[in-house]
C-alpha cells in the first residue's frame, strides 16, 4: 500500500482526557490539529477507568441497598429477593461509555480536529507514522504533544492472564467470582474490591504497606478501613505476594516475620499501580529526559526537546484525569501563542470508596513538612443534620490554614458523598480564601457543605453545632 503524508501544526498522540481536551481547545483556537488514537477515543478514563468504575460503584451500591432493604430497614422499606443480572449491568455501563466517547468524537469534529485511527510510531520529534486500516500514514508537525497515558503495572510474581486480571477486565466481568483477592490497597483496588463485595463476592485485599490508601493521610483512611471491615472485606496489611499456589486457586502471601499463608481465590485483581506508556512506539529514540519512568516536564508541560510537549499520565503522578485535561487545555493555548503556566493551587484527588475520601491542597503533615505554621480543625458528620438524614454520619471535614493570616491551604474529608465537596475545596484554595471567608459564607441548610463552614468556624474557635 502506498503511504499518505499529512502535515499539521499540532499532532496529538493519544485521545484520552489529556489529548482530546488539548485537541478540542486547539481546534477552538484555530490551530490545525491531528489527533491519533490507537484504541478508542476517551482513553483510559472514559473506556476503562474513571467512568466505568463509577458506573459499577453506583450499580453495586444500588444492589446493596436493595439487599439491605430485603433484610428489613428502619426506613420502613421492604424488598423481596433482589437479584442482579451482571450482563445487563455491564451493558448499561457500556452504554454510558458509548455516549461519552461518541460525544468526544462529535466535539473533535465540531472543532475541526482530524482524527487518525491507528497506533502511532515516532520517527523523530516532528514525525510519526500511523498504521491505519487504509495503510500507513506519515504525519509531520510543528508541535508534538505526547498524551499516550499509562497502563497497569504488572506484578512479575502473578502475571496477568486467566484468572489474574487488571482493572480493565475487572470492569467488564462476565460473572462475579466467589472469592476475589485484590492485590493493592490503593484507590483502584479498594474501589473495585468494594464493588465486587457489594455484588456478593468474598473479597480479600493484600497490601504491602501497613495501611490501606497509603498515599492518603492516615486519619482519613480509618473510616474507610472500618467500613471495609463491616462489609466483610478482609484486609491483609504488611504482606508480600509471593505468587499463586501450585493448583492456581490461592494467592501465597508472606508477612513481615516470613510466615506464609494462602488466600483462596477464583479471581485475582492486580492493582499495584500504573506506569507511563513510554515503551514500544519509538518514544525511546527521542531520548527525552525522564523522572523515573515518566517524562520530565516543566511548568508549561514542555519536555527536554523543543516543541515536544507531554501531558497526563505519561508525565507521571498525580495520574488523574482532571490534571491531564487542565494540562491539555494549557498546552493548546501555548501552541496558539497565549502565555500560560501550570501552577494550580491544588489538584484535588477523590477516592470513590464507601465512604468517599477527598483531598485538596495540604494536609496538616504536608503543611508541617513545608515549614508552615498551621492550625487545623475537623467537624464530624455526626453533628450534621443532612448526614443523619442520609444515614451516613461517619466521617468529617478538616481544614488546614496558616496561623498568621488564616489563609486556607488545605481541605480533607471522608464520608458518603464528599466527592462533591471537591469543587468548594479547590475554589477556596484557588481564590485564596481565608477561614473568615469560608466561615462567613452562608451555606445552604441542610447540606453536607455546612460541615465545611463549621470546620472553618471551629478553626476560628467558635463552631456553632459542636
Ligand atoms: C480503574 C481506574 C479508575 C480511575 N478512576 C479515576 C477517577 O475516578 N478520577 C481520575 O481523575 N482518574 C481516574 N483514573 C485515572 C485516569 O483514567 C487517568 O489519569 C487518565 O485517563 C489519564 O489521561 P491521559 O490522557 O493522560 O491518558 P489515557 O487516558 O491513558 O489515554 C491515552 C490514550 O493514548 C492512546 N495511545 C497510547 N499510545 C498510543 C500510540 N502509540 N498511538 C496512538 N494512540 C496511543 C491510548 O490508546 C489511550 O487511549 C482511573 C484509572 C483507572 C485505571
């Protein structure tokens, strides 16, 4: 087949949240843009990450509620023999994914972005070759944006295949296993472990460190650990995974003393992290500076090569969709000649466990490490009316602020539905709010948000409802 050659100003490799947002914004600004995607538009986030996981979390929660009502409920609701058809659940989840990825395709088209379907191979910092269904296409560009994302990190002692799956397969189950072992107590392992538990599996989580969600503040993770225990999820902390047993029906784990136990399993989910997708598509030949496995970027997402940019997971932690999108939007504006820098006051992070965890800005320990003299105060949901009406009084909101001028530098919360507080938290940080600003804002009653105001009031020494 003969080769086609195309030229463009901006070439985006990868159609995940980083790449597609960059392409849309570039299109809006009139920058000729080609986006190459080897799999499906929307990337990890829309197809096998954020969205499908939250869809399954919702389905599992609804099913659990129905089972709870079947056991008799203080609310006076009764339900007889609830059941779940997992094939329909997965089809419903796929429907949501389809709507969103179709929306991305429509937005790219509307903004004049050309999408080339196929895997790109880099020839140099200005040229890529793509194997498309119609034959090879060579694309030459002025600006190259690397947005190829990340992939699940394998565990050499328990390689993927058969009953050993990554989050990708776990998000499209054909059936629910009787016994699931989750390796990794980070947010992906716990979100999916909770889903499978609520759908009826016996779930055991193995984590090498001595607590779950090791990257989060310990205080915040306690209500999550307590809820997992109440749900019947076994936590095996401080354990190393050695491999599968000879029969392939149990995971061998070792504790700090060297003692070995076997955890029976008919499915094993490996969720030990994700690694930037930097291998196997010619990127190595560019010899870009690295930061560990990830591409090193500056505060404009420039790599070490002129006019080669990198955003999202390929540029390392925090591997979050909203960070990739914000970087993508900025790079498009820089390519269009605007002046921008990536210096957010915070990049919020949410863990959609039950209860949820949300953090934005500095924790008390972060503030101390940064040499700031801070005060912090927590307000419990047990003293919040809305939390009581939602039957979820576990958890709290915590604020961290500078002692001298009361500038708010961080927020943390744990509790049902607290993910939605991320907007208020990040806005207050971005706008430089003080404790007095938050305490003096009238928060609607009855809402979980009142706990935000009360945390600020408490830090000022005069909480009203505690
Ligand atoms: C189970 C799970 C749950 C998650 N939940 C959340 C969440 O709740 N909130 C959150 O913020 N983040 C979440 N994430 C993380 C989030 O999905 C990623 O941070 C985000 O998708 C990164 O965006 P990206 O654009 O950098 O890369 P990706 O979304 O990985 O997209 C990269 C794209 O590039 C394509 N590509 C790669 N190489 C090539 C090539 N050579 N040629 C052509 N195309 C190529 C890939 O096919 C892919 O579509 C979750 C991840 C997982 C796995």
